[in-house]
């Protein structure tokens, strides 16, 4: 089991990745009243990921929606966060392959 700080700025935003057995959890939160576009780098995960389904705030801030994100060859992607918004996802990686 492990936890990684992916990116953060004090008083601005934070993104983390946690693993329990084969399941990874990613989460992030924007702690400002401005929109933020941040890069999420997944190099802490030993296997490459092609895409993720992420639950995030709707653009109007009322409710949630699932969005698909393509992960680049550099094992990263960009996400836009609403003011005081966030995201969460989970996925399983079978390291025995």
C-alpha cells in the first residue's frame, strides 16, 4: 500500500494517488474561487494507463458527471477544476501481467 502527492500548491489545490492492494484511487480538490487547469502526472504508477473515467463537478457546479480522459505517452493528463471543485476516480492494475 502506498500514497503519493502528485501535485499541490498551498492554499490552491492538491492531487493525490493512493493504492490499496491492486486498486488505485486518485483525487484532487481546488481550494480557490477560480477555475484551475492542472497536469496530473502518474509516473508513480509502474504500468501505463490509456484512459480514465473520472467523476468531477458539472461545469455549472450543480451535481456531478463522469468524464473520460486520455492519458498521454508520458503517463499524464490535464484536468480543469471548478472553483472549490474536485475529482475522484479508482482503477485496478494487475501487476502480475
